[in-house]
C-alpha cells in the first residue's frame, strides 16, 4: 500500500517556547519505512530519552510481527500452516484476533491472509493486459480469514492449509504507532505525533494551544494539499493509488488487490480514514479502497468515532456523515 504524503503543519513549533517546553522530532527507519516521532518536552534530554524508548518499542513490535525474521512468532505460524497450531504470545494472539474481526466487519476486504496470494500482478509497467481468469482465481486459492483458526484457551493459531501465510503489511505500522504513543503517554509526554510511514497518531496540542493540523495530499497533484483538518488524540491514515498503478485498456488499476477476487481495486484515487487508533484507521483505509465508494462510506457511517474522505478517479470528494473539511 502506498501512503500519501500526509503531513502536519507545525508552523513555529520548533522555535516557540511556552512554559519552558519545546517541540522535538526524530526521524529514523523501522519496518522498512521512514518513521518520525515528535514530542513536546522541557528539554532535548527528556525528549530524546522518551523518543528512543518509543523507538525500541517499535523495534520490539517489528520482531513480533515480522514474516521475514525466521525466529518470529509470525514466521512460526506460517511454517506450520496445514501442519499444526502454534502457541503464541497473548499480544500477537490478540492482534490476529482483532484482524479477523476486522475481516468480518469488512466482508473480507481486509484480510491478513492476503500474504498467501500468488503475486501475478506487476506494477512496474511490464503488464499490458489482464492475467487470465484462471490465473487470478488460482492466485487467491489459499487466501481467506475463515481459514485462520484461533484457540483462546491455548493462545494458539492454526492456518488450515499448507502454503497459507499471514502478514501485517496493512495493519502493522498502525499498531506500532499506537503502541509507541501509548508508551510515550505513560511516560508523561503531554503531546506529540507518531508518524509511522504515513500512519499518523496524535495526542495533546501544539505549543500554541491549538490542535495539530493534518494536511491531506491532493491525489491529482501530490505536491499540493487539498484540505486541512484539526486532529486531537486520534489517528489518520491514507491509502492512495496515484503513485503505483497500471493502465489496461484505458482503465486504471491500483496496486491494492482485493483479497476476495484477486483483482486490483479501481475507481478511487485515495481514501483517508480518521479513527481513535492507527491500527483501525490503517485497516479501514485499505478496506474502503477495496470496497469502493458507496459500500465503503456506508460501512464507515456505521462505526462510532470513525470518519473518512474519499477522492474518486473523477476528482470528486466524498465524506462520511460527520466530517467537515477546509479546502485550501
């Protein structure tokens, strides 16, 4: 999933001081992507001590959910697909359990077993025609969240078919952002932002007393924002197809594949979701993109404290019921 360049307008916060506090930021790499953590603190020592602990927490989560680390619990689950159940930590079990509930909520548009999919689509310009129906159908043969069996008494996970895999590419960074924010708040950091490669999670306010402001990239011109919104103690995530897609017979297809059909999603340029947690926003942004505008908006409108902004291929902006945007 390609993230739009969501960014926060931090005008003056690096030079303004109120009540002996300043804003400090650190950029680093984690989970194969760029992360940023911004905190409000009284001095640099306090700030970077907190940020470094949050960075360690993100590294811990990466080790837990990585399917590339052969020693991770996730890798153990995948190795034993179709063979045996694997007892895992309560944390990973809970994450997988929430993921399967999100799959049910989105009618399978979100599915961590997407990692089982044979990658027959390429978005490097080499694909000029649609793969045949048989190849597409075969590519998703092992995908299906209902094939993930969970035993809460044993904290065990069993993938029912050999060759099945789970992956957290559409939820892991959001979860990491949530856990880093949770840790920083427990340490007494009064305000900040965790930016997990576009999965944003905020708390508190800027030094001037105003909410953090998120600027949403215009998918028709990624160098410009088309709207800004204030956000306090919440998360925002955008999924977009304007950087990675293919055109076949005059129709645009995104790199975001529908795990139910094996076909790329079409019709939308970007989906931005606001939610209490980045994990939820992360999963829903992908899901709405797959579900399409009408079904996606309808589902979002049924969820408390969740809002979304959709931009379709015609450039039309559609929002959920309780959100207002200030267009630039």
